[in-house]
């Protein structure tokens, strides 16, 4: 008796999708739709980033706004580059880096709000 590949693969019970059945009737269906809408709203707001907050954070400390947006490598870049330019240029390029970091944090937050898969 040969073993089938389906018998060898172990799938956790939580990973198996069960068919969703909607109860009949307009009241029950509207409750399900309302619950679905609340769930979608929660999912949308959990990944929503405020561009103003990201910009102010990055203006105060370059890179923190990028961390707020979830862009950790970009934040690390600004945390390393900005102090180097503050010291290397006597302060002039440090201010420019602060402004650029704030603008990029603002734009990335807007972009991530439009496309949450970034």
C-alpha cells in the first residue's frame, strides 16, 4: 500500500478554511455586513500613518518619522547621515537634511496610506 502525498502533509486545523455560511434573512445579513465593515475599518486604521506626525517626528530627529512609517533602513540612513553633515559642514547641510528627512517622511506616509502593501 503506497502512501499518498496528501496523507504525509500535516496541516494545522487553524489553517484550513471553513466555508462561510450566511444565515437567511435580511436582518442577519445586515448584521454580518456591519460586522464586516467594522472589521475592515479596524484593519484600515491599524496601518494608517499620519503624514503630519511623521513629518514633525522627522523634523525633530531625522529618521524617527521614517521609523514611525515602518521604513527602518531609511530611518537608520537619516540618523547616520544627518549628524555627519551637521559636523562636516558646520551646520548648513544639517538643516537641509532635517528638511529633506521631514518631507520624505511626509510623502512616504501618504504613499503608504494609499498603498498599504508598500
